[in-house]
C-alpha cells in the first residue's frame, strides 16, 4: 500500500509518503512571509500553499522513490484549519486522485494528531487520554478506539500556542514568539511571579485569554515602577508564564483522569505539536 498524504491546514505545506505503514518521506515547507506581520495572515497563507504544493509533493515522491502512478490512495487534511489554506490542499488532492483514478481519504487533522502515537513503538493501548496542544487547538481527548474519540475538554478562547505568542508580543519578542518564550524560560525562575489559573464553566475546559490579560496588567504595573522591568526580568517572566500554562494543562489532565478512571501512566499521553 503506497499512500500520499497532504497537509495544508495553516502556514506549512507538507506531504508524506507511507509504504505499508512505514514513513518513507516527509517534506515540509514553512511560510516565512508571516514573520513581518507578527502572525499568520490567512490570505498570504493560501497563496504560499499554491506556490509550494507541487514542489513539496514532487520532492516527497522523489525522496520515497515512488512514481505518482504507483500510488494506491491519497489522504488530505479536510479540517479544521484556515479555509483558504485547506482549499488548496483539498483541491490538489482531489484533482490528483481523480487523474490517477484512486481513492481519496479525508482526514480530521486533530484526530491525526492523536493517532500519531501509533506511527512508532511503543504504541498505546485503548482506551487512553490524550492532551493535544497545538498552535491553534488545546483539547483533552478520551480515545476509546482508532475511530471512537470524545473531546471531553477544549479551550473556550485562546489555545496554548496563542497564549505563548501573545505573551511574547507583550514582551516585545519577534514572531513566532512561542519558541523564544520557551528558550528564555529555561534560564529563569518559574516561581518568580505568580499568575492565577483562569476559571471555566466546565471542569475540563481551558481558558487562556484571561492569562494573557493578567500578564498585560502585570507588565503595565511593573513598568510604571521600572521602565526596564521586562529587560531585567525577561527570563523569570517567561519561566513564570510557562510554568503557569503547564500547571493549567496538568491540573486539567488530572481531573480528566479522575473522571474517566484512566489512572495508569501508560493510559495518559501528551502530544505537543510545535
């Protein structure tokens, strides 16, 4: 079985080739154009996908030493994601599948995040809990089987990735700021500053917009007293914010474990998509 998979949900164009369940190639084209805007611009993302998708797919097939006529099926990201970006990948996948007269497989990319655990050993046993943390999503998923998943907790506003990037912007760090927050946090004291955990209506849901506001007010207050506060305390600020975010995630995971009865360590899996 030779499968071509296409992903275009946000700001990266990627294609992978699987042969009998073994990954033979995985080519990713990152869109650097968004850096100057401080975030992903949907229209620019879709245009970049148009330019990249043919070269990316071609390279993936070449690296896997597979001719397109040998393909047995094509999988593509159906959603969720940016509408224009998804449309490019969807249109290309449909056109190629029709021209080759082979099956087309639509994939929910959040389910794909969860099932990524099965690419390599050791593979988890069902049922298990999966905490999925990506740039635009934060979810707690009760995975009962490969085709039976229940989202038991999700963000009510910002995702974790957005919380990192917005914090970075408040600190004057360039985009993408999330990796920079993590970089500086490694050198800081996670207990230097305290930020409260946002409350949610549902026990397993997340909220990070309140944390961003708390950081904003905190920085405004401290900078009135010391204009060089951020520069002098950057490592500690990053470490404290990251510590707060991780605590929020882990507290929700513990609650999910209690409510579902999945307590053993092998039944809980964390997936971070950076």
